[in-house]
C-alpha cells in the first residue's frame, strides 16, 4: 500500500510539489474524525495511481502551512499537476467523484 510522506514546512512542500509531475496532498489533524476515516480510503484509492506522489500535512503541527495553502477546514485534498493545483476537495469528499476526476487527469498524463 502506498504511504503518505509527512511534510512539515512550506519549503519542503513546495519542493515536493515541484519535484514531481503529479502530487497529492492530504491536510488533516489528529482530532478530526472525518480525517481519520477518509485517509485509509484515499490511501487505498491511490494504489491505482503509482505515479502520484503522496504528501500529508498535519495542520495542528504546522498551522502556517495551512494558511499558505488556504486550508481553513480539514480534511483538504489537493492534486497538483506540474506544480499547479488542479483538484481541491474539502471536508465531505465523494470518493467516486474524486476518483473520476483523478483518473481523467492521470490517464491523460500517463498515456494509459
């Protein structure tokens, strides 16, 4: 199963995004039950997309990162393509719709 890399600074996150063509960021905090319930579902889905790099940001540890990315609630899921934000989902996430959007982008970029 794919795992999320823990990211803690704006500089590290920007480097992570710039380094990869496809980057998926998951913003959450430990006391959020929605975050804890959604994370395994997202992780399972991401197994279908091996070229997407996964990053996790704990907004309790690094609130300045949340502000920098305009994250005002959790969970927030962001997909970046070549450094640009393409998908943003927050709070209540419909997994089927999210996967449809990711699959379209992924298929276009990976020629499957």
